[in-house]
C-alpha cells in the first residue's frame, strides 16, 4: 500500500474520520484516494484564520461551529472566478455517481442530526469533543510518519496531498467529529424517551430455515446453541437482546407484538429488505416505558451508556426511520 493511499484513507473526509464517532459501514464515504484534490485559494503567509478555541461546556444544534460551515461554499478560484460546491457535485455525479450519492446521504444525515438535536435539546460536552479531536490528530500524525520517510511534516502533507491549509482542515475535522458525536447522543436520547419493546431472536434469509428454527425452539432447543449454528456471523447485538424497538416504529416485529403480551417465540415474521425478505423468529423479553425526563436530565445516563455500549447499526436504523417520518427529505435517504 502506498503512502498516499494509506494516509489519505485516514486524513481525507472518509471512513476513519466518521468511524471515530461510532459505527461501521454506514459511515463509509467514497475512497478519498480516487478523488482529485481541491485546490483552495492561495493566501499570503500569516493571513490564514486560526482555529478558535472551543468555548462553553457543551455544543448544541445551533452552535456557530455548524452554521459557519454553511456560509462558506466557495471551494477554489480560477483566474479570480469562484468554483462553487454545485460544480463539484456535478462533476462527481458524472464521474463517481455511487460515491457521490453516499456523500450526499451523509450530508443529509447530518442535517437530520441537527434537526433532531434541536427537537430534543441535545448537547455535546466540549470536553468529549476536545478529547476526540486530539486523539484523531495524534493518530493522523502517526499515520503520516508511519507511511512516509519522515521528511514530510503533518502540515506539509495537508498542503501537498490534501490541498488544504491546517486551519481549514482542523475546522472541517472539528465539525465532522462534533456532528458524529452529537448524533450518537441524539440516537440514545431518542431511544430513552420512547416506549419500547425488547426482543431476542434469529434473523434468517430463508423462510423454510426460519420455520424449522421456530419449531426447534418450540420443542425446547437452546436458543444460544441454535443461534450459533444457524447464524454464526451475526453481530453481537443480535446474539442476545436486540436494540429496543419503539412502539411507533414501523418494523414488522412491532406490528406483530404491539401491546399484546405474546409468550414465547413467535412464528417467523417477514421483513422486506431491498428486493428480498428477512424472516425473524423472536420472543418478547420485556417492555421499557418512555422516560419523560429532558435531555439535560438524561445526559449523565446517556454518557454512561455510550461509554458502556456505543451506538450500533440496528439502533441507528431505528432512530433513522423515526427521523425520516418526522422530517421531509427530498433526495437520497441515509441508510
């Protein structure tokens, strides 16, 4: 692997940047190594804006950190004429349509995060953002040293390989990290404030296999052993209790149980996924009441729960379905 591709995979606005905020494949952008660097306007030495220190103890949806990014849409200049974001989007749609759609989905997701943070009154502790920011930059500098020959500084790498001045890169990094961290707090708060079902079970692609599994469980088979046998690659969050499902979620499992006190594993429940189906064999474990407390009151519990268990993909999807019902999106939906 080359130095350029290795370091760009870390430093570009790509997977590692957002994975630092929690999550996995849903945070993957296009491969930064395939994208041409954007030439930013050249400024005289000493005229670059410094990255201002964070103030206060927390950051909310309307913090200047986010609004500042929306005001600056000029990406570069050619003979004094501005190259704007719309032109870059047109070019990316032509050359890398799939990658651009993912980038657009991520941008839409972050807009939803801010709307949801405003709805819930969610805030991100500044101390957590500062720690995440320092850790990321430390790893980034180590990566540059690891794949380089030691002659190039981190600042030189930003200017030469990413065509970005350090202050601009630091501002962009801070915004992305802040949005990702705020998103996780929004998701966890949204869960706590809704009445939920907690289930455990199996998710299988074949109906016949799901029917046999249901019958085996009714006959007294061990759920744990059956789960390992039928779905050994299932994520950890599917091995025990699944992430809670709000009672207003459109998931077919919620439609089956609702407010009924059904006992034991239920017959396979079909869920449409893309062009196919998944069959769930689940049992209701317990119900969780909605917590009426505000985000501010829940904040200590949210921080403790995130430290113990980061937001997983299933929990993210539950939140996303709710957000897409609450807010109108015209464009590709996050996924």
